[in-house]
């Protein structure tokens, strides 16, 4: 069976993603097998989508590239100095931005543990969806995410073992992607696209 995934990963980069390099990354530990995908949600300010600073840069993209103006919104002062990133950010319309090469370690999970293994950043790929714990995600986001996950499965086959959420690897500390995230819908779409 020939797969016709519209997305491919070459040398750690996703085709068609906009590339915006983040300094918030480092090398994965030697001999790391990338075997986990972590889903998150983020919005800046919280629960606002598509908001940009005076420089025209989307606030989330600014955060992940250390360009956020901490004075632009009161909330930003509560996260001032944060140095974070994700491999991918998927906006409400399905647009994808990649900040960190998949072969590198993005800083998305923080203090975390999955199946007894600490430091999820070491062995996972982090995907942020523009969203919040209080609203549904868009069909475009599910479609794009399912395509992305299939591309990741092709390039990093061990990731087929572990698809999880930030709230599962940092319970009590993180709540994303939240109760509105439809895991069953995502898994069905991923399976459907893998057959195409
Ligand atoms: Zn998160």
C-alpha cells in the first residue's frame, strides 16, 4: 500500500510548515529514542486566538522565540522570562509553524513523567494547538494534527506507542489539552489517514 500523506518529514523538518527557529531547545540525550507525542493547548492572552503584538508577530510565536513583550498584557507579566517552545504550533485555521527540529529537544513539557520515565522533553515531540481548556478545537486543527501525526509515525515509528496530553504527564500542574480535546476523534482521523 502506498501512503499518500500530504506531509513528510525530512531531516527533522515537516514539509509545508512555516519554519521559525526557537532558541529554546537543546540536544536530546545520547541514544534517545523518540517514542512519544505530547499534545498541548495554548493561547495568549489566555482564551484569545490569533492575537498579535505591535510588531505584528502572533503572541504565541513571539513567546516561543523569546520576542514577547512582557508589558503588552497583564497576563504576560505572570509568565515573564519563560523560555519555552514546542516543535509545532497549529493555529485555529490549521496553519503549522515549526520552531524546533524534531531531532532536537524542545522545551514544552517542563517537570513531567510518563510511564515512570521522567523528563518527557528528552524523548517526546511536543505539539501545541491554539486553544484553551474551555472551547472546542476546530475541524481544521484535527485534520492537520492527524496528518502531522501520520507524518511523525512514518519518520519516528516508535511514536506510534505513545500519544498523550500534557495533563497526563504533568498531572496536578497542567490541564491542557483539556476536556474539550476529542481524543477519539483524533485517533479515528489518524487511523483513517494512515489508510489513505
Ligand atoms: Zn502544555
